[in-house]
């Protein structure tokens, strides 16, 4: 097996079980590993530390799978890890009100580079690294055998694949084509979306619990949902008895699906859909003198890299300021960020700046995080990416 010999002093993070080895930490490569092949990680002192998969093009040259020298990166390891991931979701799997959840969350489940989402009878998967992509057949057959899914669909159409030297990939891997749209159940509510054409792996599972928490503030209220996609938060708000819902998203097809999702849940709440750029739409609503009791902000990831963090924060500040201006005194701002590089602390500071500039006083009532099917591994704090605040605004 090929060996990566680390530079002096660079073994600590590996010993602390951080699952990434950066190219800058490697002194030399012994042997000539092919993309995705297993490699041993050896300290500068010659001590065996861990075993991972090789990726020559990425800055992260190895993703670590095991710290046990007896354990090989083979079908048995994958099956053990998958079973552990499934066991960790047993409560969700047994909940009849929900049939969509993240089954495998990459590094957090000991499977760097692998995302598996369950949507009713179908799986949507992302293979994000060489180590996973080169084992796609093995993984598909294990998932087919051990999940009872009717079909497995690949949605590896994401830019991070480029960093690994992989092309975007999409299509049916195994079994039946998923229906389009596909229907799932979440906390007793029904949602339809396109697994094939939709965003991300089709739907945003990470906000499941937060939707319920935000909906608790919506009964009898005028709600403005911004960055709605197919209406996760807005359908919950309507079901909780919102007086009216205004939904803003740049994607017209997403808003069309949102309308259908409202109907699917027999909700006849007055609904206004506005397709457009949220930054402009919110300004326009203010000019028109509109106001709301609840504003929900769930923007896309603004920061893709460290270099973008400052600009992302300006974006978060601006959109939150616009939202604050639209809130009636005593209203609720539910605001999120899914940029992993913007910490919860930093996000709170951004909100502080927005409230100060908007001349509004805000109290934090609740702090939001990604759902428990997106666990945060203690040895890999980078796996925490979603944060949010529910604030009362005066
Ligand atoms: N709240 C949704 C998920 C939102 S994902 C849910 O619970 O399912 C982010 C959404 O923001 C996407 O639907 C995307 O179309 C939309 N979006 C991205 N940039 C935007 C912009 N500048 N203005 C309005 N919507 C935007």
C-alpha cells in the first residue's frame, strides 16, 4: 500500500482523528497510488497513524476512514459504517410522520465524501471525493441491499467535485427511476419536489426541526418567507394557522411547486408568490409600505470559500436589515445561514450590526442548528454548517 509520510509536527490533527490530510502536511509519497486508492498515513517519526483514500488533485490529499491498522477500506468497512449510520437514524426511520431524512452524512458518519438522503422509497446520493467515486458500484450495491430502496439516483452535480478532478455526474445508479415529482412526508406534512431537477439532493432536510420551531410563532400572523424554495417553512407556517403568507424566491418553478405543496396539504391560506431577487424584492416591499409579523430568511450558502466570508457577511447583513425594516414591533425574525465558514458567533455579530443599523432592538429567543440526521462530529467541527436565530424584534 502507498504511504504518505507527514512533515514533522503535522501528525497531531491525524492523532486527534481529524479526517483530512492537507497536501501541505505531506513530506513525501511512497509508492504511486491511483485516484481513490487506500493510503497509509505515517508520521515523520515513522509511526503508522491512519488509513485513508488518496486524491492527487485536491488540497485535501487524503480523507481518513480508519485509525485501526487492522481495518481495511473495503466492502466490510463500508457495510459496518453504513449500518452504524442507519442505526443512528432508527428513531427517525420508525417515525410514521416522516419518511425523508439524511441517511449518511459523510465525515460525520465515518464515510468522508458520501451523502445519502432518503426520500420515501428512493435514495439521492452524492459522491464527492475520489475515494467514494471510485467505489460507487460497491456503495450502490450495499445501499440497494441494505436499505430496501426502490431506486438510487445520483446527484453529484456539484462544483466541489472539480476540486477532486471529478466531473459532475447525475443519473439513475440502480433500480427504478424515481417519480418526478417525488412525494415525501415530513412531520406529517406532504411535500413534492423534483429529485432529478431540484436543488441540492432535491430537498432541504436539514431544516426539518427548525420548520416546526418557526411555525410555532406563525398562528394568526402575516408571514413573509424569503428564499422559500418549495416552501418548507411556509407550508408549516400555513398549517400552523398563519393569517397570510408571502413567499419570495428567485426560482419560479420552486414557487410553483410551493403553491402545489400548499394545496397538497389542503391549505387555503392567502398566498402571494413573488419571483425575483430577494434583495430587491424586500426593498420594494418596504417602499410599498408593507409590514409583517414574521419574516423567515433561509438564504443559499453565501460563502463557498474563506475568501468569500467577508462579502457573505455583507450579504447576510443587508438581507437581515431589509427583513428587520419590514417587521412590525414585537414581530419575529427567523434567520439562518448555511455557510459553514460563517460561525454561529460571527452570524450573531452580523445580526447585531444589522439591528443596530436598522434601528431595531432584537432579542434572541431560540438558536437553531442542523437536524440530528446531520450530526456534528466532535473531531470534525467543520461538519457544523447550519445555524439560525429566532428573534423578537421591537
Ligand atoms: N427555505 C427552503 C430552502 C431554501 S434554499 C426550504 O425550507 O426548503 C435557498 C433558496 O434561495 C433557493 O430556492 C434559491 O432558488 C433561492 N435563491 C437564491 N438566491 C436568491 C436570490 N438572490 N433571491 C431570491 N431567492 C434566491
